[in-house]
C-alpha cells in the first residue's frame, strides 16, 4: 500500500475529528463549560500511563527538572485545547480549523529564539499567506459593515501559541531524552490539568449531570473521537518512514480542505449533525482563505 495513503489518512481523520468535536460541543456543551470535555482527554492520558510504564520502566528515570518541564508541556497542550473548544462554541468548524495554522508563525519565532532557526524568504512568504488567510476567515459581514471576530482571533492565537510552545518542549526532550519518557510525562501534565478542572464545584456538578443524562452517548462519541485522532497520527508517522518530513507536513495541511468538504457534505445530508454557513459568498470566502493558508503552510514546510 502506498505511503501516500497513510500520509492522507492524517488530514482526513483529523478533519473528521474537528467535526466530531463540534458536534460534541453543540450537543452537550453549547451553554455549559467546555472544561468538562477536557476531563475526558485527561482521563485517556491517565489510563495510558500504566501501559507506557509496563512497556518501558525507564520512563520514570528522568531528572526532576526535565520532568517538570515536560509536564508543563502537557498542561500547555490541554490549555490550547480549552481555547480551541471555546472557539467551537460560537463558530463553525471550517472557520476555526484554519486558524490553527497560525501555529506556524509562532513556530518561526520560538524556533529562532530557542533553536537559532532562521526562516528563509520563502518561509516568510508562507507565513504572510497564513496571516492573510486567517484574517479573511476572522472577518464577518455585519448589517452595515464588516467587523472583526476579535474573540475568535484571541482564542485561536492563544491556542496556537500554547500548541507551538508545547511542541517545542516535546520535540527538545523527545530528541535529547527518549520518546516514550517524554510522552509519559506529557500525559501526566494532561492529567494534572484535568484534576485542576475538577477542583471547580461547577465543573464537578456539570460532569455528574452529564453522566446522569447521557452516559453512553458521551463515552461512545468521545471514545470514537480519540480513536480517530490516534489513527490519523499513526498513519502520518508511518508515512514519515517512506517520505520526507516536509512532504508529509505539506500533505497534512490539506486538513483544512477536508474540514471544509466534510462541513459542506454534513450540512447538505446530515444538517442535524453539523450546520456550516454554505451560502455562495461564505463558501467562496472560506475557499479562498483556506487556499491561502494551505499554500502558506506548504511554503513554510519547503
């Protein structure tokens, strides 16, 4: 089977996951706090810890200073997902997903500051295209004038910065120490974030109420979502064995196209599951913006 199949499995499955996230938020967290949804992610990481330790008992031998920094990476990742889910509460999936790509800009900055990586002129051009595409997506038409979706921009900038910083920390320690050790303590950070969320009485009450009303549905949908994410990640990593990193990352940027495509299909055939803004002007705007962002990501990864 061609490596291209595995390379495209990532963006296709990640795009599906974005819409699953949107469905969960719309169905169970439209009015409540999305913080409760993060508890499920923390639980998944907590469940994985003993299995990683059984497979490699050296994961607990890292220096305490390294452990503390890696744990902070896990906390940052969870914080990023919190901002992302808040954005999904008020915007459709095809508007939110492309704004993730601003992470590439923060990657430039952090790479320059901490890894002494200097972007080329082509990469800077790509970064500019990402910014332009993101701005187009963040502007909506009002009754008399266009207005900027300031809340959306701030949420996704915070999300992208936290993800970029988390990825920088993970990359450094995964290379200098060991992949599974880094993964183990990253999951510990996820679990700590979940514990902090559950210290809130309001979150505990909402978590309990959710299980009373829809325990099977919530667990099933979240379980499927985790499997979809994992399968996409494994497919992309497998493709890296056979193809250059830059090529696989460029293919990964097509996630935005699949998010838009799935959104249109769901709106036409399963409107109760997902509702995208599919008017002619909205589709054209999103298509132009997504094209600019994907082109920018491709240039960044050259």
